[in-house]
C-alpha cells in the first residue's frame, strides 16, 4: 500500500513508487530513463503516461537517485531497489 507522500505507477511487470517528499529534483532519473521519468510542474519526479524504457533502464534510473526516492518492485511485490 502506498504512503500518502508516495505515488505508485505500473510499467510492464514493474511497480514504480516515487516518494514525493524525498525527491530533490536532481533529474538523475530523467537523464537515466528519459522515456519513463519526467519532472512535474513542482519539479518532482513522476512517471510519464506511457513509460517506454526497458526494465533494466528503469532499475538503473532508480539506482541513480541520490536520495533513493524511487522504489522498484517486481510483479510479485518483491522490492528490487533499494535493497
């Protein structure tokens, strides 16, 4: 279940959770996975309406977040990142 400050997205078999209070607007995710992530009007990370990066690229983008604001889960709910 998502926390109030967390936004949950689905991308294929992955679940992407973004903690909006933790995000520092550094754009690391948008550089790493530009077909999946963008910054909203408050400069907070969000997933594009039709994310189109492969799962490894999405996972790499989450791993590049310096504050671990992005959580990635597989289809079973197992957390892939952060470990």
